[in-house]
C-alpha cells in the first residue's frame, strides 16, 4: 500500500468514526477537508445522516467512495480519542497506516463506563430531571425507579438490531403504564410528570437541535433527514405513551395529583446530579466532567435569566450562548472537540420535551394546543442553534470539531 492509498484509507475510516459518534454534517465535512489538506489530498466531502460520499483526485480523474453509515452513538470519550489521533496523523507523529489500526482499536474498545454504571445513571438522571418539571419527592423516587428499569431494558434490548428499533416505543409504553399503575396506589403521584422525566433521555432533543444547526449552516439534505428522524422518534414515544396509558386505565383508576414542587435549593442538587449523569451517559472523559457540569450550570442560569428577559421560548438562546462560549473555551484549553462539553449540556435543554407534549396533544385531537407546542419546539430548537452559532462567532473553538 502506497502512502497516498494509506492516507485515503485513513481519511475514509476517520469520516466513518466521526459520523459514528454524532458529528454534525458541517463539522464533519470541514474536519475531513482540513485533514485532507494537511495530508496533501484533494478531496470533496458530502455527508448525510446515513451516508458519506468522498471523491479524491483531480477533477478529471476523480475516484469516489460511498460509505453507508449509521450514527447516533454518543461516546464523547472515543470522539476525543479519534480527534487526538487525527491530530497525530496530520502532524506526522503517526503514519496513516498505523492510524487506521488505532482507529479500529478505539472503536472496538469497551465503553469508559460499564453497563452497571450506565444503567444506574439512567435512574439518577430521570429522578433529577423531574425536579425541574415541578415534581415532588414521590415523583423523584418513581421517575428514578422507572429510569433505572429503562436502563436495564436498554441494555437487554439493544443487543438485537430488530429489538433496538422498537426500544423507544416499548420504553415509552412501559414508563407510562408503570406511572399510571403506581398513581392508583398513592394519591401523591403525577404520572404525566413522571413519564416525561423518565423519557427525557430518549427524547430526540439533541437530534432536533443538530438538525436545525445543519439547516442553519445550509446542509439542507442532512438537516432535513435528521429532522424527520427526530419527528419519527417523537411519534414512537407518543404512541408508546398512549398505549401505556390506555393499558393502565383499563386495569386501574389512574389518578392525577397536583404536584408539590421541592424547595428552590433542590434545583441545584438536581442540576449537579443530572449534569454528572449526562456526562456518564455520553461516556465523557473524567477530565471533562468539571467543564460539563460548568456548562450545564451556566446554561441553566442563562436560560433562567433569558426567560425573564425574552420569554420562555427565546430565553433559552441566552443559555445556549453561555454554554457554547464555555464549550469553545474548553476546546481551546483541552485541545479537544467542543462537542465533548456542549453535547451533554444541550441534552439537558430538552427541546424534545415540548415536541413530545405537542405530539401528545395532536393524538388526543387537541389540535390547537398540539400545533402551538410543536411550533414552540422549533422556536426553542432554533433559539438553541442561534445561541450556539453566536457563541462560535464570539469565541472560536479554533478547531473543526
């Protein structure tokens, strides 16, 4: 294998790895183009959520490669390793051929946090997030228990591709059914809050935000495809919740209690718990935990002040801007992708939660409320994108990723 063939092979493998760990189209294409420039390769790159097309060589003798890919694996630790390896190859510290071998080793390596910790974190994150929705201690306990069981279900069902494709549907049905049944046993549970908090990890809020970012950066095909994928996941969750609710109502008398919010200080405890939970869920490196907690905190505070200034839908722009600036600063100081810090923080902004409520309203034939909620979802997602883009303009991460 010649040096040029090895370089081409490394770029192709790098593109597949970056796509695997959820890199948006505009960042992936820019990163691959810069790597190709450093390796003296002439290349054109086109990325979508399901395929990467790359052409190498002079315009009169192009050689193209179409790669069928599937993304969506949130592993920020491996993304940072892939990024570091790309830097090493570009700086000729590692040969392209050796780089391909190391890429294979990174992808095949075990996750940083094992199944037991990841499963436990599902419960902790769900229990913490219900605090932000105004739930009390009973809702926290039940949401944590359901989240824990969903984590177990995720570990079992995702071993099979066919079963993994119905995970959102089954998980939503299980969460709503369990919340409904437990509400009949105690009058202190609000099942709708518990269900939403337990399903936050499954909501496509991040996918929706990435889709709007791709559309805003004129990656129209990638953005449209990712947007429709997020809408389908929302529909699956809504249908699953509807099935679970109907089953619970057929068996017991579901009771909707009036939630009793916890004291204000509990929000900060929940923020730290959910931030650490999100960091573990995305398999971030331990050295990034402080940055992630800081980004989640500054995003939360910024969103609260932004809501006071601009309202609930546009206020999140302030939080997104604040966390985007901090993520870009971390990219400069750690010399690693800003995504490592921004992704878990964006997960907690959950624009998908509003979309879930909108889809539920449409299913119940409350068309006006449903349309208003869905419109609000896109406004919130666009506000997040706007805040992140402004943050990139104000404080550049000085990196492609």
